[in-house]
C-alpha cells in the first residue's frame, strides 16, 4: 500500500479524464449550491481545498468572492492560474492550509478520505482553524459508508471521447478502506495508478467535525437537498464553526 499515492496521481491521463467528465453546466450548478450553502457575499473570503484546476473558485470569484485555492497538483494549479490569475492559488498538502480567517471553506469532488484516519482528522482540524467563528464548511464525498457500500462495484468501465477508463476495487473491511486500481488508456498510451480511500460512516464523520469545533447542521444526498440517507449517491454536509 502507498499511503502518499495522491502526491503523484494528479497528472497525465487522469487529469484529462477529469476535465472530460465534468461539464461547465455541472460546475455552474455546484458553484451556485456552494455560494448559497456557505452564505457567501461579494467581498467575503472563501477557501477551495483541494481546488484542482480552480473550476469552482473561478465561478465564485466572478461573483465577487475573494477566493484562495489549495492543491497538491502542480499541473492543475498551472491551469488554474492561467484561467484565474486574479485568484490566490497555493501549492500545498490539503492538511496544511493558509491562515484565515475565511468566511467559508469547501472540500468538493470526493477528495475527503485520501488520508488514513489520523490524516483526515488533521485535515478537519486545519479547516476549523482556517474558519472564522460562525464560518461555514461544506464537505462533499461519495466515500461515506452509507453511500458507497450499498452500491459497491468491484469493477467499472467508462469511455469519455477517446479515453478509456477502468477501475478495479477491493474493500478492506477491517480498515474500512477502498483499494482501487485505475487504468487510463488513450490509443497506445496507458497509465495504471493505484489509490486508497478510507471510508467513514456519516456518524463517524459528524463526531470528527464535533471534536474539531464544527457542528454539522445539514446533510444532503444530492444538489437538490434531499435528506442524506442510506443509499444516497453522495454526502453533502454543511457545518458551522462554533
């Protein structure tokens, strides 16, 4: 097992697949949700972590929000800086966040769970420190137990344009961890990348937030704000720093 897989994963065909998988319309809809859920207004400060190529940060900055983005992928950050030169983008591990205080922080795109349990706790602690009292945190993840386990798929295939994607997944029940091997293929080019994602129950996540001074006030299963429940496709939680 490689616990630091995320340090080298985000380049090459993996990023090409992500760019192809997300439409501009989806980005706009998610940014609208974030603007509302974080109760943002023009002039407020918000932190996007990890920000990837800055797709949400750029949309929110157009609304007058003072955005900062943090990501570990130098390739994605170069792209973000080209498209949003007016935004502060920082190359860093998501457990090492810039000093706030921020009015809002969000973690979107299934990035929570990249670390083991201690690492996830460090991330939530860093988020709490970065937020001002009363500031909001939005966490989105498909790797919450009540979402991923009822529909567990050991193998998936997808084609996006000229790119083939394949994943093979096993679940370590004693460690609550997904061990996944992604294979990306375009023509004669092939990249194989193993990753690990730790799975938390919704209750475990709520307790983690509480330990770090964050109160979970709402939990949804999708952007339509359906109540989070067993089988919801993803977890979207809104927490407030006490």
